[in-house]
C-alpha cells in the first residue's frame, strides 16, 4: 500500500524547506549580485587601459620622446589589470621600438633600457599578435594585420644586432606573410628591415622592390618605375578601409605618404636611379598636409642636393658614410608626429 503523507504534514514540510533554504537562496543571490558589484573594478581597468592608450597617442603624435618611460609604466599597469587587451601589448612594443629607433634623442646616452628595447618590442608584438589572432572577439571584429609587420621587422632587427641568421630568416618569413596579408602597409616594413643592406645584395633589391609592390597594391596596377608620378592616381585617395594606409592624414600616421616617398626616393638614389628619385621626392608635395609636415625640410634638402654625389657614397667601401634612408636618427616620428620635436 503506498505511503501517503497527510496534507498537514506536507504543508509543514514545505514551510520547513522554505525556512531552511530561502535564507541560503538569498545568500546565493547576494553572492551572484556581488559578482556584478565587482564590475566597477572592471570598469576601472577599462578606464585605465583607455587612459594609457590615449597617453601613448598623445606623446607619439606630440613628438614627446622624453615621455616614453612614463607611458611604458602606464601601459604595464594597465596590462596587469587587462591582460587580454592586444592593443596594450602592441603599444608597449611600439614604445620600445620608438625608444631604440630614435636612441639619439635619449637624454642618457648609456641608458641601460636601450639594450632591452628590441627583445621587449619583439616579445610584446608577439603577445599582441597572439591575442589579436587567437582569442575571441566581438562579432564584426577585424584583426589588425599591422601586427605581423611590426613583429617581423623587430625580429629581423634583433637578428641583425645579434648576428643571428636564423632569427633574421624567421623575421623575413613573418614579413613575407605580413606583406601578403596587408601589402599596402607591410611592404614598407619589409623595406625597412633591410634598407641598410649593401645596395647590390639580393636582400636590398627585394627590400626596394617591396616599396614598389606597396604602391602597386595602392593603385591596383603597376606604376611606371621609370616615371613614377603619383598624380594620375590621386583620385584613388580614401580615408577608409585598408587603402587609407596609402595616403595622408590618417589618424595613426598622418604623414605616412610623405615618409613613404622620402624612403622610396632615397632608396632609388642608393640604387643609382636618380631621375626616378627626383619624381618620387616631388610626389610628396601632392599630400594636402605636406606644408604642415614637421620633417619636410629634410626631404627638400635632399631633393635640392647633388643626388649623383649622394648615390656615389653608397658605392664605396665605407658603409659609415652611407646617408640614412629616412630622417637621420629618427625611426617613427617622421610619419606619426604632428608636432615639432620637444
């Protein structure tokens, strides 16, 4: 015969159940809500990340090299509380690349931090790339294909400093992949990785050809390498999408067009192609913001000089007298800075 519980006993049991478990449920609810009460800390971390990122761009565009250590500390603190943010690692890598790339500006010539800059740049760009490519993102997120270029160029430079051919080859492999992904931008990094190589080497020829490939990607065709006038392609100017990397007034590198033409012109002079170089220097003047470029005096001084004599300096046996391929002792500022040096 089935055991039946009297209705009164059932009601009593239910009341005991409620007395016993409702307080526990209330505690659980409080703990559940407490998790959301912790979100202000998450908001604090997000705010700190945004502040560090903004400060980086303020000094980068403001040409304030002396503030690099301060921004590095802010980025490090932000990373400690926001370790899945690829932008923080990317910008920290950029501070190290900027620091070593313009070491002549360092107030302490024997700054011990300089010795760690390239390894730190490689490490942080690698972390940023790993997070950017292999972690979950919100719907519609577009991966930042600048990062393989930064990782590749810093890896090559680290290999060059360490005289490590295997590391150089690893960086070159990354750069080839980067240029395939984002040719309009990363062909410049492939150039910059080897522009100091001797002019008759295969690596220098590949580097110079990378600059041509970058332009070809930008115009959707093949530019005349003997008469590389950009004027017929100015109608392609855009401020959106990947092609914006080809032009001027970008939000990240406002003078990248002028810097690109300076590098290509100088690279052609190094290769002995002086006539084409003159046309390329003149291309820089097509930029609507050319007159506000803080470093335009460097390009104008070179363009007005004896370019044949400049070309001859690359053919002797003394690499110490080779003119630089960009702005002397500057690596980042002449494309990114919107203000004179501080």
